[in-house]
């Protein structure tokens, strides 16, 4: 029997194959990506391994979204595919790549030379380098999550930050393509908040690279439009079932589930929700205006009230009716 809070499967889709795939898809794909990345690390090819694993995940989700979609309505074009990809290339291709893989050219030692020996900026040996790598990565996930949680939460609660984060929440459907749809300033803020504390603590670059991989894989899975069941996983990791509530138009639901990779801080700060009596909302998005074109979305957060008002009269807004803006 389907678990209420994780998306009830329709009778036509609840076949034995799809039922078991709904349980296996999330842990299976995440584990596969981690194993492929680990193999690449063993050959000293972390970036190539990450890219290959990411492509495997993209291809897998492309077919799964069509074979067993969570919402059939989300398969319909929304006029934002170009903007989604453009935002992703802007953020992933510049901001996140620069910071998360800087160690390949030695930038971590350039910024904080002590980190090369495992020391933080205070001169003390702060990072537990004697721990097994797996424990170090898990520790990095938890520590960085605290800062990612608050960077995400403040992006919702502080108006000037919300201006940038609203670009991400303006989507009217969730699928793997709009995973990286962030304004580059929003992405920069969150990357700085998540990675700088670890660098200052003396985390080795290998740990930072693993953290980047974990974040990328979970992020892609979180946005996918695939019917999945999660069970206890939703009380540890940020799963698609939880993130769909975060994209609700209802602020009481949308201002919850801020976790990036894990939900520890959501639980501790009481912003965790996982309703068991209904499906997550289909009508996701925001109630405020958002320009439909990519270049306009980049400009929008910087406009004052008067210019925004004038802009609204000239530029098409987002929504299912704005499909002509896809190019």
C-alpha cells in the first residue's frame, strides 16, 4: 500500500515493476552515482568521474520521468526549458565549479595555506583528518548543512535575498532540468555559506569534492518528477517527497524543508514537514510576478519598485500560458 505522504500512485501506474522501482529508484541511483564517483577518485579523476556520474543520473531520470512520472501534468512544457538550462549553465558552470573544484589547481592552499596541513585559520588542528574518509565526508555534510540551512532559510525570510531566490521558486513544475535554476547571486551566496566554513576548518579538498558530488546528486534527485517512495529515508535525507512541499504556493508549507542534503537541522529547528494524509501540491510556484525570459530574470532582482512596475507592462510573465517564451 502506498504511503500517503510520498505521493499516492494511480491505479494505472501501480504495477509490480513500478512499485518496486518507486522504492529502489532514489537509493539505487544515489548509490550508483557515489560508486561511480568513488571509482573515479581511485584513479585520481574526480572531476571526470563526477561529470560521468552526473550524465548517468540525467539520462536515468530522463527515462524514469516518462516511464513513471509523479505528476503527468509536469511533463507538459512550461515555456521555461531554455531559461532553466541557461540558469544551470550560469550557476554550475561558473560559481559552483569555481568554488567546489578549486582544489584541482591549488586554490584552497592559496586562500588558506594551513588547510594543506589540516589546520584551520586559527592555527589549531580543527579538522579530524585521522578519521576514515567516509566519516569525514559525513561530518562535512552535517556541518555544511547547518550553514546551507540558514542560507536557504534567510533567502526565504529576508526580502532582499528572496528577490534572487524567487527565480528558483518561480517554476510551475518540478523536473530534473530545473534543478540548477538559481540566480547566480543566489547560488554564490549559498556556495559561500556552505563551503567557506569547511575550508576555514581545514577540510581537505578531497572531502570538499565529495561534498560537492553528494550535493549535486541529491539536488538532481530532489527535483525529479519520478514517482518514488522513501520511507525512513525522508527522515534523514532531503528527498523529492519533502522538496515538493517546499515548492508549495502556500507559505506555511513552502517555508519548510530547507535542508539541502539532510533534514537534521529542519527537525531541530522545527521546519520539517512530511504530511501523511495527502499528496504534495501540483500547483507549485509563487504568487508574485516573474519575467518569462532568462535575461529578464537575471535583471529582475536588481530593479527597484518603480522599474519593476514599468517592467511588468512590457515583459511577459511566467506561467503555463507563457509557452512562447521558451526561446
